């Protein structure tokens, strides 16, 4: 390995994106693979939802960090909200995508998807919106309607 190069990570985004693109092309072109189009499309949709969740979580972390650096208090129930998101993402990791989620996991996250703003500080509305975005992403990945 050349100096300064990082080893390839098994979840390398570029490699994964390239593999998904290749699979999508194969199931569109190769007649023997046409019957797998739905499975490939579903996997691509799930990957897109996981990407959105990752971006939402990173945004949430950045907003919380900015709020703390600005001397603002983050919402008091942020710890509970993050714990509920952690449990829902943990359920995804443990049971896999598309294997259903139990009500104990989904209901708190459904509540977070409509979490009301809880303060007047400059960053609080942003943190609140990012909590809601994370919750909605988790619900979509679990295949659950946020408003039901």
C-alpha cells in the first residue's frame, strides 16, 4: 500500500455506489436478470434512505455542536429523542431492513417525526427540524407511515 493511502473500507461509498449502478444496469439489460429488477430497485431505494438518514444524523450533530459553541442550551428532551433514534437504528441493524419493526420501536420515533419546537434559541428550531428529519428517515427505512 502506498504511503498516505487509507485501506479500502468494506462500506466504501464509491464502491457501493458503483456496485448498485452495475446491478441496476444488469437487471435492465440482461434478459435472464429481468425478474430481479424489483429486488434491485428496492435495494437501491433502501440505500438512498440510509444515505438520507446518515446525512440527517450528521446535520443534527453539527447543529448541536454549533448550539453548544454559541452557548445555547439544546432542547431538554434531546437526550430522550436521541435515545429513541438510537433504539430505532439499532433495530435496523439487529433485524435488518424490511423485517418489520415492533411498536415499541416505531411509536416513539413516529412521535419524534412530529416533535414540536421546544425553545426560542437560534439553533433550537434547527435541532428540532433535524430530529424530525432523522425520525422520518428511520420510519421510511422501517417501511412505516409517519402519520398512522
